[in-house]
C-alpha cells in the first residue's frame, strides 16, 4: 500500500473528492429540476433528494478516485480533468 504524505497531497482538491466531482452535480440537478419558492423548500428538497441518491452513484464516484489520483500525480498536481475519459 502506498501512503501519500501531507506534503504531496493536493489540499482540499475538489477534483479528488468524490462528493465534489460527482455527487454534488447529481444532487444539484435533482434539487433544481423545478423552481424553488423559498429557503425552507430548498432545505426540504435537499434532504429529500439526498435520501433518494442511490448508493451506486456514490460507489461509482469512489471507484473513480484512484484514476483521478493517478491523473493528478501525472499532472504534477495541476489541472487534469481534461485527461480523464
């Protein structure tokens, strides 16, 4: 097993966070599918739509992590999204 020290870990990279690179976009698309009238409705909808996210969506996002990490290393910590399939 390879351990990445904090000295070489890209800090807070959304490109390496499964929630950021996949789950938030899925949730956002579902939450904003129809117009929201107020903050309370937004809160209710976020909670409801989060509860409806299938675990397979999260599994798929997590399964991409190693590929993304390798691409990040190849890019020297720079932008790599364009290199992914």
